[in-house]
């Protein structure tokens, strides 16, 4: 195994297989009493409310490793960020379910991958909203469409979700119109209901989308998110939730509002987080994945979520190259790694794992997953949780495989 591999893992549980600005000025957050795990967290800090704050609960350390995270739910099989997608991911056995958050005009947090909703809802079919189609600059990029910040929640509730990439996932279009756009509060209620029904906590992985952009509109994400987390008992150090963002300042801000575990997302090496752009911080992602950059992140976060290319770069032909030292370097600073995104379709797979020439056909996704897990990563975002779980079996030592 390279960069640690399965040998470094501890058996932690079982998965079920079934059907701002001013970056340098932002503080890293107050330090908590050390609990012996080396991450600055104290042992249980809550009132034992059954939702992740009870004494003795080790939080994310109790998750199976490698952890399988349902990327926007089970978006390989259902339109993303719908209750149907989240439910299927949970039913398939995903350890954690992801949500991306954007605000409505009246300040409600809803689950969409982007604030532009022309590609993920039927808004274009509503004549009453035709005049709201516009072009905006979002994180320095011109985007044309309809935007959640121009709709009240009541208006957004009149829309129905649809498949985002129908050319690749034509079968998912069967479910177009079946679900509304969920609010994050509705997802929290759903997770609590499912947790009670199943007798175990339902873990969430929650991303703040374009936080600097929205703060500039007077629609800051972190404060309403923290308020909801406190209301539903997911604000403690062992809460069943990860908080994530591509903007480190958003994670720093959240670190001062709640104690839930936090992950800094990292895009391509040559890119710069938008909050860095606004703050004139010259660092790029390439700087953040160096030992000194990882040390800085470890001051206010418990993990990183790098694009897989930062761990296993691809060459010009799309084949995987030699692994970098990112896994080893991040682990040396106590950071877990949740890279993104593993998918079944040829169009998303490294060249050596593709089968045939149809970009929508499935390739050797299991082989690709196994290669990813061999790097020693702690978890992975995937549109296909069942595939990820099947591949993860061999990397969860001591478990009897559930597929045979």
C-alpha cells in the first residue's frame, strides 16, 4: 500500500449494503481541552441528547474507514440534492450524506449545488419567472440563469427538481419533477426521523457555497447555518455533521460559532479560493497542500477535501500518475482526507478504468475505487455509494465481507 494504505486503519464500524474577507486576520478559533486524540477536541461536550453530543461519543472517529460519503445523496441514481437522493444514499448504506447550501432572498438555506437553478429545476418552464433570468458574476465567473437569491422560499417551493446531466444519466430523468428543492431544516428533520427509525445517527456533510459572494449580498451563510445546527443538536464537537467549504475563511468563521468538525475543500493546484482573491491573499491551493499550508489549516479544521487529482494526478491522456505526498503530509498534521469525487461512468473515470467509448457507460469503477483507497485516504465522496461500499470492504480490516 502506498502512503499508509489499509495497514494504518482501525476497525471503527460497519456499513450496510442495501437496495468574509481578510483571511490572514481571521482567528483560528479558541482551542478546546485536549482529549488525547490530537485534534484539539475535548471528550464529549453536550447534554447527551442522542444527536451526537453525549459524553464519551468519539464523533467522526467512530465512522467506518474509509468512510463513504453520498455526494449530493445518491446522485448517480436520482436527481441530486433531493430528499429522494438523500434517502436512497442512506438506504444503500452511505456512512455520510452531503448537502450544499445556498440562500433564498428571504434568508432560508436550501440544498442546491449552485445558486443558479436553471440546470437543476424546472424554473424555465414557469412563465411567471421568465423575467428573472439574468447574468451575474459569481466568484469572478459570468453565469446566466435563475438564482436562488432572487426567489423567496415560497416561490422556490413552486419548482421541482430535475437531473443536472441528463446526457450522461438519462435514466435519472425518470425522476424529474418528483421532488421539491429541500430546505436544510427539512433535511435536518429527515435525518432525525431516519436516525430514530434506524437506531443510529445519520451523518451529514454540509458545504457553504460561495460564502463571500453571499455575504456581500447581506446573505451570510454561517450564522443561519450555526443557528440551525444548534437548534437540532448538531453543534458540538462530536456532532454527527462535517462542515465544509472551498473558502477557508468560512470554516474559520464557523469555528467561532459551533464546534462541529470542519473540512477545508481544495480544488486544482493552480486555483485560488475566492476569499483569497477578495482579500488579496497570494496563496494558491498549491501552497495550501504544502506542509506549512496544511499546518495552517490544522489550526482551525480537522480535515481537507482535496480533488482526487491532488493525490493521484492524471497525465495528458487521462491516466493516473505517481501519487503525491499529500496523504502522508496531511496525516502527519492530524488532518483526515475526504477527496472527491468518485463516479461509475466512463466520462469521470481515469483512462485506464474506462470500458468502451460510450461516456455514459459504466467503466471499471470498482478498480478505480480500490486504487483510491490504496492511497490511505480516510473517506471519499461518491455519486454511487453502493459501489464505494463494495470496494471499501477490503480496506476495513477484520470485517466479514457482506457481499459473499
